[in-house]
C-alpha cells in the first residue's frame, strides 16, 4: 500500500483524476470501479471539467459502481443512481449501456447481486477501483463483521454508517437500512485500487489502518493484501507516523 499525502482536497481530487486519465490513456476501454459519497465529488467535478476541455474520453470505458441502498428507487434523489447522474454521467460521454449500478429496486436482491458479479467477470474484471472509507473502516458497504462476504451481496448497514449517511437525507425522511454492495472479492481482484481519504473525521480510521493489522473488523485493512493500492490522503485525514 503506497501513500501520497496531498496538501488539500483539491490536490487529492486532481491526483485522483490524473490516475483515471492515465488508465484511460493506456486503455480507452478500461473498466472503472466507481464510488459515491462526499469524497469522490471533487474527483468527479474534475473529470467533468477535463471532459468539457476535451482532455478525457469515456466513450469506450465501462463503469461498475460499488453499491446502492436497498430498497430504493433509482430516481430517488439519495439513490446512488441519482448521485452518479448528477455528479458524472450527465456531464461526460460514458456509454449508458456500459455503466452499471446495483438495482436497489429489485424484487430479487440475491439474483441481482449474482448477475452483478457475472457482469463484472464478463467485462474482464476491474482495471481501476476507486474507493472511499467509512469512519468504521468499511469499503463499499462491507461493514465490520466477524466474517466478510466475498461476492456482491445484500447487507444491513451498521449504526455507524446510518449515522454518517443520515446527513444526506432530509430530516424525518426514512433512510434505507440495507444496501447491495460489491463484495470483497471483486474489489480485491481489481488490478489497481485508489483509496481516497479526506478530512479530519477519517484520521482515527486511518490511524487504525496504518497499524498494519489485517482484520475483518476493519474491512479496509484487507487492502493491505493487495499488490497495487494507492492511498490518496489529504493532510487533514493523515494521522502522521
Ligand atoms: C460509497 C461507498 C462508501 C463510501 C464511504 C465514505 O459508494 O461505498 O464506502 O466510500 O462511506 O463516504 P464519504 O466519502 O461520504 O465519507
């Protein structure tokens, strides 16, 4: 696991965009694993800016998002479908037939998850996986637990995640308590992983990650087994040595 400490969120977002641009320059039909949440918003804004400036082309790329709430309609303003449209897909030239997000409105979540893993495999696996990290150490919605599930699966969200994400929902609005998430296996099979970490609220989870212990109680620690993970961390989130 390599670290680049960025002076601020803007630099982190630009460096993350450089990584995506580099992958697409080398392989225009690359398969990108995409994340939602606050952290990648700056990255997506930068990708939209570069696309408008004619500097990047997504026309041959494929996207697989990490997760989606369950149950939720894709048109719900807090769905990750809606998020991806708003922050990226409506502004760049991704081919809609090649972007994938788990369907949070399915009647058969198990079947949806199995089909999602099959689609990732059929696409040849993920070339570059973008990740954020939860304050509890989750990646995707692989929450801390005595055991982690390999494949894409339905999962209950923990109190920590429900608390952290409640900020996105209007007061009084009910928030889904479950999600469909890519499992640890497709994430760890990605050829390269980019973990984005920003803000003082992530400093304590980063301190735990830097201890170097691998435990399912800190799902992000499994990234320590991956041969090509780059952590882009801003100074606020970096706990020091
Ligand atoms: C989002 C996701 C989550 C977030 C994590 C951090 O698709 O899978 O693991 O990356 O919860 O969220 P933010 O960036 O909002 O702190």
